C-alpha cells in the first residue's frame, strides 16, 4: 500500500504487472497520449479495470478519488501530479498508488529499465 513513483522506459509494464497483482479492481489514469500499455498480457482483466482519460488536475483528481475507494486495489497515474494528496488518498483507501513520473527521481523512487533480449546471463 501507499504511493510509489516509477521512472524509466519499463515503468508502464511494471506498473501493469503490479496493478494486476494488487487484487480488487484497478484504475489506469492517463492523458490522451498515454501511456496505454497492452494490459491483458500483464494479468489485468478488462472486467476489473477502469480506464480514465484525463489530463492535468483532472487526472490527479480522478486518481485521488480511486485511491480513496477501498474497492480499488491499485491505481496507476500516468501524468505529473503533486504527491502529497495522492499519498494521503492511498493511505485512506488502503490500495497501492503507482505514479509514472517522467520527472527526476526522488529518494525512494523506483528506476525501471528493460534489458535487451539475450542480455541475461544464466549460471
């Protein structure tokens, strides 16, 4: 539970996986330009997913309302937003909030980058 900021090229994919594991319904809030990753391969059922297209303060408001609702296990916000209100909303609802933040990482943020195929070494 709580609010976590994710940065990097692979952040939307990880957010989709975590949203699928969160339990309950999920919400993905993003602007017209996305990111809208392929969500079904990450374990997200369309039957329990709310997609919200909003920008600016409307996106932050929609994400905060979903975070306050205990029926949502997780909420992804793919838009810049102030963290304080979102963290409080996540604490109130008990779910996980994932902020896909294109800005600079702060202490405690996650940096998520993918590896090119074949780059994993096996013992």
